C-alpha cells in the first residue's frame, strides 16, 4: 500500500509556525465534527436496519399460513421433496443413490427463520417410518452467538444397524454395492458444522428451494413429459410461472445497496 | 444429475387403472393449488420488497443533510479524499503514483442513489483546477435498463496535452518516468464499462468508503502517529469508533436473508 500523500503536513513537522498550528487546529476540529456527523449517520443506519427487520418479520408472519397450506398440499404428492432435491442442480450433486432412496421417506420440509432474523434459521426434515433411521424428524439449525460468530447444531441420526449412509464402508446395504468413488452422503451434512457461517446446502434450501419448491418439482414432471411417457396431464405448464421465481424472495431488493461480499473477496 | 425417482408413476404408465387415474388427478389438483398458494407468497414477497424499498428511500432522504454537512467539513481538510483512497486497501491497489498526484485535486465526492434504488447510482468526483484535465467534475453512473441489464456511462475526461494518465506510453509527464510494469490508471475506470453490473471500484466507493470515509482518512493519521512524527494532536483515536463502520450501512441486516450470490457461483 502506498503511503499517505499528506505532504504539506509531514514536511512542516519540525518548523511549525503559528499559521501551521492554526491550520492543524482547524483540521482537527473538522475531523471531530465529521466524527459527530458520522455518529448521526450511523444512528440513522441503525434505525433503518431496525425498520427493515420489522418489515421482514411482518412478512415472515404473513407468509406462515401460506407455507402451512403449501406443506399440506405437498403432503398429497408422493416423493415431492426428493424430486425437488434431485432436480436442483446443487442439491442433486450432493445426493448419492442411497440418499435418494432414503429421501423418498422425506414427507415434509420446514424452514424457520428465528424471530430476530439476524440470529439464524432452522430447517426441519420430517420422515415417514423408514428402514434407515428411527428419527421422525431431523433438524439442522444455524445461529449467530452473542459475539456474532456463526455455529450450527443438528439432530444426531439414530441409524438402524448397518444402515448408516454416512459410513463409506457400509456393508449392510443388502444387494447394493457402493462404488469406491462413491461420494459422501447427503446425511453427512447433518454432522458437518465446519462452515456454519456459509453453509452451502442450508442456504440453498432456505433461499432457493424454500421460496418456490414447486418449480424444482415440476422440472422433473416436464422432463418426464418430453421423455414421452404418454401421460400429458401436465403438459399445460404454461400455467406455472417458471421465471426464476426462486430469486424473488422478499429481501432481494434490499441487497441492491449491500453488496459487500464481492469486495470482501478481494480484500 | 440423477433422474427423478418417481418410480410408482412411471412404472404404471401402460396399465393405469381407475385408482391410478384418480391418484394422478388428485396430485395434479394439488400441484395446481400449490401454484396458487405460491402466487400468493410471491405477491407477499413483492409487497415486502416495496416496503423495504420505501424504508430505504426514506432513510436515504434523512441521511442527505448529514452527508451535505460532512462534505462541507471534509472540504476543510486538504487531501482528505486522496488520503482515504490511498488508505483503502482495494482502492489503493488501483492507484499508481501519477493517480495519487492527480487525486490531490479531488475536493469532493458524492454518491447518489437513484430514487428507485434498484435502478442504480452515480458517483460524482469534483476536482479543483489542476494540470491534468479541464473538467471540474467527473461522474460515473450505473443503472439497470428496463430489461434489467446493467450499463454504465461516464464523463469523457478532457485531458490536457500530454497529461492523459490512461495512456501507458505517456511521455509528456515532465521529469517522471513510468516504469514498464506500471499499472493501469485509476482514471481508466471512467472509460471502462465492461462490467457495469458488478463494478468493483464503484461498489467499494458506494458501499464501503461512502458510508464512513473518515475511518479510511484516519487510518493514515494513525500510521503517521506511530511513524513517530512527534505530532500527537490525534493520538486520542479512542474518540473515533473504528469497529468496521463501513459495514454498518442501513441495508446490512437485509442481506441476512438474501445471500444468493454464493449459490449462483456454484450453479
């Protein structure tokens, strides 16, 4: 980094005359006044943040009954969630064959933002009775502690004997051989608390899938259509707006002024 | 990508019985109802965005008189802006020696968000009379057009003869030799419209420096202190909150729910 070009000041350091000192004093006063003005600006910023948070909380509450209704409807569609996950490019990349089988028992997903949105969120995965584990709900939760550090916690999975999909050398999977380069299991994510501040899968589910899971579910329906299975109940997909709705969650606009991420990557 | 595990449906495609058809019909109805619910959620999201935009606009207006007052005070401090720029790690990296000299004539910086914040911003750079160019103001402006595509435009710089800092082979710079590996000039940025959607310098100035330029100006004052120039007018920096204030612009909170960027990089 280059040094500050405050030539006039540093040059005169050993022979200050009265005029220099007066100028220094005036500058110092100006700096203190700027600091006061800055404090006022900071207060306004805090107030703005609080108001925006209240708007977000209000709409989170308003959205709840619709999310509930959506969950009830999704419950009528077998394999809705596993299909949505398989059709999401990033999530799909995290699923091996065994994961997909186990996720056929995933009956309900819930994303909960904590009351103080800044402090985190939780994702609940409800499972029907299944051969893999005895939990009927798995949850992973992300939050910031009082010092602002991110952390996560999750439900320990109670695997049935020989069914632990997170163990690569799993031999109990009757009739199924896992290839040597088999990828890590989706379910390993529950035990991975290494990057709670930027948990990729958590954020994809919260920000991309949860705002509009139907578009990902339908992506497969359309694939099946064009695959020519003769069932054209669903060929009127013109009914469904598929224009990147996942991007349209309520906070999108607010990002326009807050795109610090790019910069921090350079720093 | 794995295929959708909708086994029950595709298996039965050639021997639908009445029960199958009834189940298909119910699922199709559920999908249509989910789509309706989704439309309601989308409407709520749009309303939330509008309300958040209004809050941001309100606070932008409330901040204006403080920004004006801050500009007036900054005008009393010689070399304020060049010092702040030189002390900002990312901006500093864009400045060569000639840029730093020219920027000593930069008397005022203004960041203006357009009324519809989504549509863009402008940065105005006011210059005292200087040997480099005849403009008293250079501006660069970023906006989204109606189709949402980003673009930028800027003031053509009226360089004095032989003073064009954007020309690497500039020979008119009396007594100064530019080394062969001399970096591109800061002023080239005005003519660079290649990445208007994510203009790095524009966003650093708008989101990082503009919210609190004093912290960057002071970074150099403190450096000079510890450099031992014997002038300790400013050793009481305890007066100034330097805890990353640049991050505290009003929209920070709103980002918590909208961190799609990371995901898109993977997609």
